[in-house]
């Protein structure tokens, strides 16, 4: 995510903090400062567990892994601030 932000002109710590806080507010209802480190660690662990469980559930149906080098996004920026083009 931070690589994409950087590719779109986001470079400073303040800009990263603002965008991170927006994610926190939407996801959790609080800013990053309103959580202690231990609370963030618990939330990160829950998020990782949810991703792991979802991946396992999805792989039960086809019987094969859903993550490979063949299904990553291949994109290039047309307008670095506004549009991306998906190359399939």
C-alpha cells in the first residue's frame, strides 16, 4: 500500500499518518493515536487470522491454492494521480 502511495506522490510522514488515520477511522472508528500499541497488535492479529481463514475457506472449493504469481495484478499508471489501467 505504501508503495502505491509513493508512486502517487505521497512521500512525507505526515501524509502517511493522515492516510493511515483515515483507514483506522473507517475500519475501527478511531484514529491510530486513540489505540495503544498492544491494542493495535491484537487488531493486527485478528486481521491476519481473518485473512488466513478466508484463504483456507476459498481453497476448499477448487482444491488448490488461490494465491500464485499468475494471479497478481499487472497494472500501470496512466495518470499518476487518478487512473490505473489493468492489463490482463
